[in-house]
C-alpha cells in the first residue's frame, strides 16, 4: 500500500515538473517570438535592447538584466540596455561605463569569448574583483551570469542576468540566453547594414555635390569650403581642415569648418610643421595618419584646435599630379573616437580636391598662355607702328616736301609740269595722312602717353556716332588693361556705327578703388536696332579672348529694337604671364 502511494506521488511530481517545464518552454518561446518580431520589424537596436532585457528579466525572475557593449580596444564596457524589477532596485542607467579587469562576468566574457558566471560577488581576501564587481557590491548584487553577443564573427558585447541571491541561476541559463543573444546580434547586424547603406548614400550625395562644383570649374576656395563642410556633416566630426604644404616647410589653412562657432584656425592661417599631429605626420610619411589622443606634444600647429576641444583626428594626403600638395583632416572632441574607415571615406574627397586644383592650375596656365599671346600681339603692333612712323611715314613726308620744293622751282610758263608736281605732292600728303591714321588704329599714341581717359576722349571725338562719355575714377592702369578697355570701346563704337543704326552711344568707364585689387568696369550701350551676335563676327570674339586672357569677363546684352550693351569687367591685378 505504501509503495503504491509513493508511486502515485512520484507520478504526480513528475507530471507537475513536466507541466512546469512546458510552461517555461512556452513562455520562453513566446518571449523569443516577441523579440524576433521586433527584429523583423527593423526596430532600432535601442528598442531591441530594451525588449530583450525586459523579456529575459521576467522570464528568469531575476532582479536586473543588462546588455553591454565592449569598447573597440577591449578596455571597457558600456550599458546599452538595462531592466530592473519594480520596487526591488533601480536599473543601471544606459550609458553607464566601467573599466574591465578583475573577477567579474564582463571581464570573463571579454577574455574568453564564452559564457561565464559568478556565484558570489562577496569580498574574497586577496582577490582583485575589479570595477564591475565593486559596482555590483554597492548595489547589493551577489551573483550574475553573462553570455557573449557575437556580431559578424566578432565579440560585440554580452547579455547578463543579475541577482541579489547567491547561485540563483538554473544550470541551463547560458544555453537559454543564447537564443536571445542571437536575436540581439541579428538586430545589430541589420541596423549596421541599414546604417552603412544610409552612410553610403549620404557619402555618394556629398561626393556628387562637390564633383558638380569641380565640373563647373568653381573657384578653389568654393571647393575647399564645400569639401570641409561636407566632410564634417558626413562623418559627424567636430572639426575639419584642408591644409596646403608650403615649400618653406610650413602649412597654410585653405579650408576650415567647425560644428559650432567659427573654426579655431581661420582660413589663411599659417603655421610651422612639427609636433605630434596629423598634418606633420602626413607630411613626413605621405600616407594617412591618425592621432587618437592629442596632448601637450601636439605642437603649435594644433594648439588652436586642441584648445577648442579636439582630442583625436585623422588626416589624409592630397596628391596633385603625383606630388604631395596638402591634406584633409577630420577631428573630434572625443579621444579615439573616429571610426576605422575614416581614412577610406576621406579619400574620395581628396581626389576631388586634387581634380579641382589640377583644373585650376591648368586654367591658370592656359590664361597665362593666352595673356602672353595677347601681349606679344600688342608688342608686335607697337613695333609696326614705330616702323611705320620712323620708316615709310617719314619717307613719304620727305617725298612730299621734295615735291613741293620741285614745284616751287618750276619756271614760269611750265604750267602742266607745275600741275603734275602739285598733284603728286597732294597724293604724297594724302598717303601720309592715311598711314598716320593706320598707325593710330594700330596703337594710339595718346593711350601710351596720357592713359585711358584721354585716349577714349579722342576716340569719342572721331566716332561716326555721337558719344556721351563718362569716365569715373580716372587714373593710370596696367598697360594691358588700358589696351583691352580701349579696344572694347573702339569695337563697340564701330559696331554701333556700322550695324546698329544708332543715334547715340553711352560709354561709362568706372575704375573701382584699389582696395582688394580693384577692378575696371566698362559699359557701352547704344539705342540702335539691337540683335548683336557675339559669335557672328571676329571683332567681338577676338575682344572676348583678349578680355578673358586678362581673367576678365565680357558680356553682350541685346534685344531686337532695343539696342545693345557691351559690358567688360577686368581685374586690375594682372594674371600670371602678363608684364
């Protein structure tokens, strides 16, 4: 009888244990399913962390649960998700951080890459328990178990159960937690993939905007400003710089951006190389460089940005046609805070900067070449003018004088010979006048002697159309500038007389003050029939080439029946190649 009772009780206990195990299994599967749904819905990692720690804490009946992430260097860990049972203990705030080391779950998982458990965090004589265990004791924690979270084959962090009781965890706790860590790893990998995709799209958009500037032949300072700003926003850093190395061993800041406030190193700042900073390291090696912790040895070059709070930086060289030209740097206020792919992401921008610089240098060389051609043509024109004046013109004047002398010596009664000599003398004088006019058209002497204003007044007096001339701020200008302005007005007046049927032409010449280099503005407007075509004849085309060779700009505004305006703007600072 007693045996039957015992057998019946054992059966009841076995069935109860089976029912409990089934309920636990069902609860565990339901919890896994809820977390898996979060992951499938592409919830943020923060949402998945919060869901996992809550589900695990309730499933195992513990006081606290944590999701921690290890630093890249493995020296510390940070709380990314935390849950605590209501009324028992306050959860550790997300972002709580402690250094690894000693006898604790965080350190054990980091060192072995496997699950670990601590049965009692009570103080043990002669044993270094570490910062994590010390924090646990202050919060009444006695035991914990941790399981690694592995993302894409590398240890990312760990999921842990925390209890105020000793050895309170089931023997299979590690195995049961593995299902949750797998879901956490999937959520992190998915979030990283989405983030990488967004980053790639943002990077391509930023590169496209800069490339558009380069393709439009924007001025270098525009490209530099765009690059530093685009890099700053894209990488989420606090400072960006674009430096150029000088032949004297120094460096000049050509682009600068800061997330808040003005850049600590203004554009145009000049520094000497030296110290432990990315600008000097890139210059010494010709390769990308990074400094994870700026300190007192950073040198004067980095003093301003260090004072502004920069603690780490990455620099990448800029090569132009095979030579080291400068570098782009990205800096952050946090030490060791720049991702490992920062150098690679900066490389695309350095190539665009190099293209912009090469284009600018090629354009400068082309402009200088065109300027030299224009200058050579002007020199040749003046030489022809001198040759005409000193050679053929003088001979014709002498011939005319000799003919008049011969005419005076004709004896009375030789009327026919007198008339012939008179006709020849007049022809010689006419030839002198024509040659003088030709020489004046080649290069007016008044332009060389008196400058632009007197030359334009002389030109206006000889024009076939009435001219209203207004010269503002008259002063002597570089020779090539005066020649270009003179011929611009001359060509516009000729066109107005020949093609526009104009009744009056307004000529305004405005010489801006020399501050900042100054500029010359010329505007010639007629009231003729309009319809002028910049490509329709060689006069305006040649004039446009002359103006652009001096880094100027020529525009023609015209409308049928409403006249034509020719406008010229010339910088008074001469481009390279012009004497």
